[in-house]
């Protein structure tokens, strides 16, 4: 390679190299062809390449390299440094003939093929000087859509992370393994914005034509799994399969999908001991039903308790799990799940078979129910509502939840978040491509759709109270077992939603959000404010949907 680097080793990070200064010379001729061929086949050179190591070996190397500690329960505890969440502003897709007309460029940043090639060449050159970990894995539990994925990581714990999160092939499937998609994750490599076309030293770049993702300058492990998800989100709609940012489970009453943004309860509510968990985050819906993209779970850990989430709590205390950015007691190594000083986005990564009753095959029949989760910090959405198919598409395109600003800023007012398809950062195609497939599937399989509010009641954040998880679970069970659909409904006047007149074991006053407020005037003001936010956000889609979907929005907008 023509690109070269001066490096020095940090004695506190055994075996890791730290980038000092890249040269600007570009490789040419045969070297370019060799690099492109290597990129297509997922091959990469390293001074030491460690292939398909399992958990015990990766534990040993992570500890030896100073990457991690062991918690009291046996999980591997790691810190990700500056990046404790995804870096959406540093994510790019190569714009070329394959993507120019099919990617939603209003929502995705672009790199040229030459910029990606330069980044790839420099990262491969950098990798020659460091030990690398390779995992040969698979995505998509349905064999019809199986994707072979090869992942190279600089850190041992990253290798364990992706081994936990994707599907581990059988031994015989590793013979002659050929990747369909390759991910290279080098946190110590610092991108050069001038040379590589990115925004900062951090970059997440995907080249669909080369079938490769490059991740540099960030140790947040979620970028690795989302790179695979993003690629599938581009690939599958063209094959008639809907990729979804959702959880899924199944039971005697059929299967269910749970759409929702981070913090709304996808993992918590889908991990139910009375039902089989298909997966907690990423799925496809095709001709034969629903299938998990992954083989593990990446659950939020903040304020985790054994009482409220016993299955996830137990998984967090097992050898093989990873605690990401979870604080440990310095003496006992006991995790403190209430400690948010590092980040609210603390995580646990573990294989799905750590949860009792998980659907190990990763597939389920066509869903009987779709549940759209929102955490409404304004306190004006009802705890549960039945949606028409058109309303389901309205809320799918809206992707609403609300977040509370961090206390470090001194701001206590809720902030609305709209992320179309409940996952805009992972959607390379236009939302209409995913919404169109969803509407077809809902109609074809006569799916019942619900809006479930896991947020506030009796007032906005700071005044009201968070919806008790026990209430949410009762409402969810009633929806999934069919009893709620048989209850009488009334239309509330604010958001055009059908709310049940009663639900087993629930105070009927709680089912209408306005009845839990002490001031009806303040409720009306809050409802008006949120309705306007919905309307402003949906202007992007007004010309793309029919009248029926438009009328599925807040009733206050229709009467304004």
C-alpha cells in the first residue's frame, strides 16, 4: 500500500496502535485493483489475525489488553470513551450508480467511491500493524434471505459483541465461508476529513457496491450491528421483504411486532416469560412470515431492576454478556444500573438464548398484532388506542416519541422526537418504500394495530407520573390475547384515536388521558402543542399519502 503511517504503542493498551499522521499519497494501478478485489471478498491483512474465537478466549484477550473488567455476575464490563451512542452526523453512503436514484439523500450523507476507496486503503494499511479479530457470522434467520457477514474488529470485546448479536453459523457452515457483506471496525483509526470526505475523525461509511462498511474513530459497538441493519434495509425492499426496526414475539394468540424508538420499551415488553421472544430489535417480514436479523439482544440497562425486568436482569449477570458503559462498584464490581453519570444509554449485549423461552429458530408466523410504542413525555396520548390501518401508516411515518432533556443542561421540558419508520437513521431508502410494504402486509394479513403509550400520565414530565410498567403490561396482554379488541371503544377528540371503554384490572379513568389531569385547560394546551408538532413533522409526507392516511393524524389539526 502506498499509504503509510508513523505509529507508537500506548503501553496502557497492549497490542493497540494509535494513529499519528496519515500521508496523502493515493495508491494507483495494480494496487487499486488489488484493494478493490480484497474489498469484494472481505479479505484483510494483519500482523495477527484471530479467527472466530469464542467467549472464553475473547474474555481473556479483552482483559489482557486492558479493554474490560469482569462484573460481579460474570459479565464483561466495558467503556466506549467519547462516543457513548451512535454518531448519525458521521454516517455516509457511497453515492454511485447503485445508490444514486434509490437512496433517500435528504436523510443520508454521501461519499464518492474514490473517497471510500481512500478510506478503505488507509484503514487496511493501518490494520497491518495491529492484531485483528475476525468473526464469520450470519444475518437473517430465514434461510431464504440469509446474509453471510464477516466482521473485523480491533478490540476483542467488539468481536464478542458482534458474536453475541448476530447468528453464529454451525461449524460445517464455516467451511468455505464467503462473505456477502464485510464490516471493518477500527476505533483507533482517525479519519481525515480532507482526504476521506467525512465530517470529523469519526466515520461510518457504507459502500453498497463493494458490500463493505468501514467504522473508525468510535468504540460504540452499536455502530457495528447497525451497519449490517442499514445494508439489509437497502437490500431487502427490492426483494419484496420489509426490513423493520422492531421487536417480535409469539404466543398462543399468534405473533406480534413492537415498533418503537430507543427507550420506549421494545426489549422490555417483548421479553415476556409468557411468550417466545423472536428478537428485540431488527426483523424482516416476507412471504413466509417474520424473521429475526440477529441472534442476540442489545438491551438498555439504565434503571434495570430484577423486579421490573427479571429476564434481562438475569441475562446481565451471566458470563458471556457485555455491560456497555455500566458503572461498577470499585470494590464489589456490582453493576449500578441507576448510575447515569457516564450516559443514559447504558447497554447489555447477550445471545438471545440467555432469555428463557426465546424462539431459537428466529422465525414466526405472520403477525396478528402490531404495537407502536411511544413514550409521550407531554402526557396527552392515551395509554392504549386501537389504530385503523391508515392510522398505523400515519404513526409509522411519524415515528413519534418524546425525550426529556438531560438534567445537566437544567432543562426539564420534554422534547418531541420524530424518527420516520421508527428508525430514520437506519433507513437508506425513502420512507414511502417501507410504508408501502407495511400497508400491503397489514391488509393482506388483517393485522390489528395498536398505539401503546409508555410515557407520562396525569401531566407532563415533572408534574405527572410515568405509566407504571404493570399497567402497560396488562394493557398489552389484553391487546395480544384479543380481549381488548372485543371491548367497546370511543373516539377521543384530540388525536383521532379509538380508546377502550374498559380493560381488565385497569381504572377506566386512566384509559382517557385528559381524565388523569387536574387542569383540563393545561391538558388542552399540551394536546394542542403536540398536535401541531405532528402536523409540522408530517408535511414532508403530505404529497405522498392518500386522504385516508392524512385523516389518521390528530383530530385537532383536521378541525383547525
